[in-house]
């Protein structure tokens, strides 16, 4: 039997932003390093925290009111005078980001032609922002992950994907069976349904009937060097988790060019790969949540059980619930 | 179809202690109301927070060093000089509590002849304290809950218990199928195994083979008036959750005098009972966690999904992980 993976250490690599109260930082810490709250129109709650380096690098338009004294804020204004606030906000983000793309301010901002994210918990849920730019504003990223497993005579086995070698992020690393960013216009469930078909050739109707929502994990990442921006941006992340039991007759197969291969592994093989840090970091966290929900990690066999559980559900520093006036 | 229960409101009734940083309170708030950290020997981490009213009411022995200036602390000393620290600590708690029982200081402290809790995350895991007294010190309470469900042709049904009318706490309220406090000398799993037999007549061997650990919920309760102590004590709580699928041939039946009856209810019946506040408050939280894990509450149907998820896994203000020197 393989040794047990260092689960808490694996989580710390994902939930890498310090456990400080970022909303209080301006009052307690060096003012120069304090983040700016992102405020949307008619809503006092913060929807993001912007690093001072980003404040300096972006060319802010008149739609944004930037206040440099504490509490530092970036207030998005409603240019539509209440006629279509969501569209006005989306347009304001678009204009600032278009300038950044054109001036090549950030290497990871290559084009405006890409998926958009919605802003979680926003009073105007139709506000959209370029997916790759969400982290610049400390806006919450949302992904959906589905773990496919098979009950065999030799116990539970799990389908693990291997990321293609040409990918920009985490090339060649192991991945959840199916995963994707949740686009602004879709729900997490619809995301999983189409990603399962596109990435793993699992029939849409089978997924629709059998994928089971089973919670979400939340963490706050420090911007990784993989993105080349250098400074310590803060990215709150929500990953919606789905389980699906596959019969042996349904075999995930790579369909697009993002996945190289799929392996049906038993728990010992997966633990070994976790120990060797072969998983994309946040996919290890998804697997840890799966292990907790399926009685593989327990209070009895894991000394940091409670710490792992609360860390998998970190309270995010941005609004995540519906707005109540 | 019944309306959806106000899940977040139900959670707030359980996780009722304010979301403040209690470790910081002495520095920011009215000093008179600030709690005292409970410190065990050779460990700088807080294992509890003691309300000032408790500091005044208990007769502290020489084993406890009480410091009234901020940061306020109650330091437990090792009377054994390192020979048997756990036994020395347990004895120190026992002596203080025995005086309180004899002088009838707290109505809920009736006898020293009762179950003991261990102190979660303690460097000396064998330290024990009277279960009913843990809340006086803000020490973490640990319970184990098991939800039994049946897959029927009409969908999932869940076994719900009705608490006996004579119980001191929450008489007549609905309860998880099986639940109990985790005694110092047992694991959460062993707790569930014997409680399932004692409370619900579910065969021990069936539980041992089929109960599945699936995480834990954590919350911080404000001491309820049900206990008659009046002041706002803080009680961190961990409830370890287990699921078990029962065949229709195994029917839970009351065995001891704590449960009046069991009902096999469909989801609509359970939701209706939640709306009517018929569940013991923390059992509603366990049910909500079950609903999340089983895809009954989802991002798509619950506007406060994220808030509910993080609130079900509140970071506790006391040490919960193994001690690392």
C-alpha cells in the first residue's frame, strides 16, 4: 500500500493566498501594498480586490473612480444612468481591457475574443468580464469539475485525464476527468454537460441523467508565475464538483486537443500520483474533496482532517450571495 | 411541490455566534466583554475561549493561572512536571468542575458521572473534560450524525427520528436518523456504530460494513437559553457526517428512550418540516449538508449556495489540527 499523500500540503499549494483579512489590510498594514476594493454600482460589497500594481498598469477610463486613500476603492460607475447597468459595467471592463490587450500590458491578455465570466453575487448578474482578466481585478473565477468513477470487483477506480503537452497552463499534468471554466451565460451543470462531451466523449444524455452535483470547493490563490504577471494578485476561486458513476461500457476518450489520454486508476495509483505532485494543483484539491465525501480520507486516518475540510471551503473575501438591499 | 426551505436562515440559527475574530476581540472591543483564551501546557494555540462570567463564577484552583489583562488567558499548568501531562490536565478540570457541581453554580452541571469529551487538536490527546462542561470553556464539542436513506421507486426517502418528549434539549423535535456525542475514548465512526444500535436498532455489523464517512460540518454556537446559563458562551462544534443506504428490509426502530419514533419521508415531507422549523437546529444543518452532497441543493436552485457551503464549514477559532512544534 502506498503512503498517504500530504493532503494539507497539497491544499496549501492551491489555497496559496495568505489567510489575512484582506478587507482590513489597509487599516493594519503597509498602505503601499494594500489592495483596492472593486465596487459595482449601487452595491457596498466588494466584488474583487485589485493589486496596486494593476491600478498603475491599467489605463482607467472615466467609468472608474479610483480612490487612493484608505479604504482604497475602484468604484465602477453606471454610465447608463440606471437604464442598463449590467451592459454599462460590461462595456466599461471591455474598454479598459481592450486598451491593455492592444498595449500588451499583460502577456496573458492576448485577445478580447474569448470566453467571459460573470461576477458572482453581483446585484446585476449579467455583468461580464473577459475570463483571462478576472484575476486582474481579484474577481472570483468559477470552474466545474466532474470526477468519473467505476465500481469494479477490485474496488473503486477513478478516471484521470492527462493534460496535453502543448497547453499553456500545467502541460502534461494529471487532471480531473472533466473540467472547465463556467462561462457567463451558462450554469455550472451545463458547463459540465458540454465539457464532458467535448473533452471526454461522454454522451451528453448520459451526463445529463447521471451527473450528481455534490458541493463546491473554494480557495484563494496567489497569482502563479505561470501567468507571467509577477505580482501577487489575489484570485478567489469556486469549483463546483460533480460525481458520475460510469458503467464499464462508457470509456472516456480524448476528443479535443486539450487531453492527451485517460487512465482508469485505483486509489493507490491516484495517491501515488498525488504524492509525486503529478496533478494540476487545483485538481488535487478536487480529488481531496472526493476522497472526503467518499470516506477515503477520514477523521480516523488523517490528522489534519478538520483543517482540510474548512480549508476546502474557505470563506471568500468577495460577495458570493445574492444581493439583499 | 412544497416551497424551498430558507436554508441559510436555518444555518444562521445553528451557527449563531457572531462572525468576529474572537482572538482579536480583546484588542478592538470593550475589554470587559472580551473572552479569555484557554491555553494547555506547552502549546501556544487557544483550545477554547472562556466568557468573563464563567471566569467569575468558577472557583479556580492553583492549576489554572488566570490573567485579566489583555490578551486575557487561562493557562492550565502541568502539575505532574511532564510525567503525565494529560492526566494532570484532566484532573485539574475535574477539580474545578466538581466544585461547580457541588455548589450548583450551573444548572446543567448536575453530576460528574457522565461522558467525557477529548480536546480536539490538543498536543496531549488524552486530556478529558466533562461533556456538559465543555461549553463553559469554549472547548470544541464533537458529535457524529448518520443519515439513513432508501432508494425507492418514488425516489429517495430519508429516515427521520422524533426526539422523545421528556428530553431536556429539543424535546419532540425531529432528529437525524442516528446521532450522538463522540466520547473521549472513541472515534466518530465507533460512536455511530454503537449509537445506531442503541438508538435505532440498526445491526452493528451492517453499520460497520456500510456507513460511509462523508465529511463534517463545523459551526460556532452561542450558548442557548435551553441550558439556562444566560450569558453568551461560545461553543465551537464539529459534527462528523455519515451516510448509509438501507435496504427496505432494515427498518430503524426506537431502542432506548431518547427516540419516540422513526418516519421514512420523501424530500418534500422533509422540506416542509424544515420550513416549519420542526428539526432540532443542528440536525437541519446536517440535512442541508446531505442535500448539498446529494445534488438536492444546487447552485442552480439556491441563491445562497456558496454562503451555505462555506458556512457549513466555518473555520473554528480553536486549534483543530495536530500539534506541530
